[in-house]
C-alpha cells in the first residue's frame, strides 16, 4: 500500500486532500488498487479489520430533505430507528441525492467537505479503535485517521447507531 502523490489523485480525492490540510492533517491519501465501495473490500485492500473502516452512510431527513450522514464502523449495520431518534424521520437517499448533497459518488463519500453540510452522527463503536480508514472522495481513495481526529474534523456527536442482531 503506497501513498499517491497529491497531483496524481482524482479530482475529488485531491479536493479532499486539500481540505484535510486545512484541518492540519498531514498523512497522504492512499489509492486502493481495487474499489473500496464496501467496507469488506476496503479492509481487504488495506489489510485492516472491517471494524476500522469508517463508512459514510447518507440518509434523507423526511421533514426538510436535509442530508443525514452516519459515520459507522464497517462491522456494524446502522439502526435507522436509533438514528431517527436523534435527527427525525428518515428516508432513503438515492445515488442522485447523495451526489447532489455531498459532492461525492456513493462509495467515495468522505466524512467532511460536503456540498451541503449534513446532520452528522458518529458510531460510538469507532471510538474504541486506535486507527480508522475513511473514504477520501473517490471509491478507490482512503485516508487514515484516529477516532479523535474524526470527531474533531466533523464536530459530530458520538452516539449508539448499531443495529442489534
């Protein structure tokens, strides 16, 4: 796994790299040889645990069509009832809604830098980990960060969003 020079990144990933720099982030973005569209694919490409993938899931809040971003552990399914208890009734977000509201394609939604600022929640299970990997604007682009950096960058509350089996 090797960092890609910033000037060689796809446009969306380069925008994320520039945004990360404004947050004082100094690590490089990594381009996966295979897609990182699913948590399992990303974890396999990175050689990490699926739980370390900080997946970004977009919902649509029914009352005002606001984007709702849930950053969850790749090992967890999100309980929409728990999320709705924090933000209000949820609807599905199709690929067009995701692209318009975030500026990213599904599979590459970064936790920060959205076209429309989303209502954001962070899965509390992520805070038990030392290291996370999140999408960097492109299905093949990821970046490594700590749970504390994720909370700092997003300013989002940390809550229980895990669907119990």
